C-alpha cells in the first residue's frame, strides 16, 4: 500500500508542531507501523528527538529535509526508506514559497497545532486562509485539521477559531493539555505511546483523535471495501472571516 503522509505545520513557532509530529511517530513505532519522521526545520528538533531514542526504542526512520547551507544537495539525507507506511513531516515556523509548496506537494493530510493565545489563534486563521487560497489543498484533495495545544483548564479562547473552522467545514480534532508528560517525552525521545502504562494515560487518550484521523484512509481500506473518504467540505464560496 502506498505511504500515507502527514504534514504538521503552522506559521507560528512554538505552537506544538514537533510535539505532535514526534508523538504521532511514537504511536506508529509502538504499533509496529513502519514510519519515517522528516524534519524540514533547520533547528532539527525532530531529528534530535530521534537521536535521543538511541537504539533502545522501537525503530523509526529519520530524514533531514532542512534547507542546507551553501546549496548542499538534500536528496540523500531526505531519502525515505521504501518500506515506510507512514511519513510525518515536521515543518519549520514561517515556511513559505518553494519550501511550503514542496511540503504540500508531498502530503496527504495536514495537522495544524495552535497554542492558546489570541495572537496565535489569529495568526493561525490567517495561515489557513493563505493555505486555502493557494489552491493546492483543493486540487490535491489534501485533508486538513486543527488541534489545540497546551490547553490549561477550560480556557474559552478557542471559540472564535472553532466557529471559523466550522464555517469552512474543517475539523477541530482535540485539545492537548499543557502537561509535563509531553516535556518528558521531548527530553527522553520516548513518546507518550512508549511510556510505561502508569504514565501519560490521559495524554494518550487526548492524542488518539489525531491518530484516528490520520489513519482514516488506511482504516477505510482495511475494512475490505473502499469507503468514500471524508474530505473537508470546502464550499464554493469559502467565507474568509476573521477569527476575532
Ligand atoms: N502540550 C504541551 N505540554 C507541555 N509542553 C509542551 C506542549 N506542547 C509543546 N510543549 C513544549 O513547548 C515547546 C515548543 O513546542 P514545539 O512542539 O517544539 O513547538 P514547534 O515545533 O511548533 O516550534 C517545547 O519545549 C515543547 O516541549
Ligand atoms: Mg519544531
């Protein structure tokens, strides 16, 4: 079966792209699904996380797609092993132009993590508008969903964003809490799906809607018949309203 690719992206740094990308990879590793984590960010946080895993964790491939200084050829380090069933792309903040087009050209679905500040929410709404106006999402039928990250208690800040997404027919998948378990996962290279049972049960539960949404096409096919895949219902007259 062909590889399924998930791009984790937001124009804002610190919104949780690497956190979502690495923990999604950790789900695949824990479930023996062959996966490659591809890092487009020159900071290389995802690749660092892979290095922290050493040889003790379950296998995950890494691929470095960050723009190289001096125009060094990226193709070798970018190689995705052919037995990969899942590719997860960790995007840098502020990606635009050719690099953004390259990532969009690779992906089947997009997850956008959003931090709970008014500024982040507004910037994210604008980022989604730009993505949709670019046209690539529609012509390539790329699925798109948003997750709230670093949620503390029941902050109502996401309501405008939920309304905005609702008007576009885009799903708001889950709320990821602000939790030390994610910090531990980042520090140890052991994702939330690879920790001992007693740690991170709540975090795994809140992360599962992401796993399920990413796996929807695969699960539909595995059911024996091809079910029409759920696509974002982008009406002809997409209303681009402000998130404020
Ligand atoms: N849900 C969370 N709970 C606790 N810490 C988090 C959470 N999400 C992200 N972080 C921390 O916030 C920082 C930025 O997150 P990161 O995933 O690296 O963002 P990005 O990749 O979008 O720049 C990191 O130190 C990360 O460990
Ligand atoms: Mg990052």
